[in-house]
C-alpha cells in the first residue's frame, strides 16, 4: 500500500510541475516594476558622431526614395502592358464575333 501512495504522490508531484500548472503571475504583487537602478545586463551602445548619424540617415532616405521610384516604374510598366493586352484582346474579340 505504501508503494501505491508513494507512486501516486510522485505522479501528483510530476503533474504539478507541468507548465500549465505553474503560476502565471508574480508571487508578490507588491514588487515595484519601476526601478531607479541602471541595468547592467543590457547592451551598452557606443556614442556616435552627429555627422556620421546624419550621413547614415541621408543614405537611408536616398535608398528609400530610389526604391520607391523603382516600384513606381514597375507599376507603370505593368499598367501599360495590361492596357496593351486589353486593347489587343478587344480587337481580337471584335474581329472574331463581328458579323
């Protein structure tokens, strides 16, 4: 009988360790989430010069503008090809079904 209780107890213990049975919130809700300390586990960023930052931003804007112009060219070409196809299709259907 003691073996059965021990096994059942161990089974219940393992079941309590499942992820679905773990607490989903902090145990102590009175902990303040705002702390005035500087975190030491984060990534420290190095300071960069303002000129270099402005050059990088200008380069990003130029690349975005170039990409936008390229997209507009693709759009114009696709609209032009679509209009040509519709025009030739209309002429073909007019010739085919004319009496």
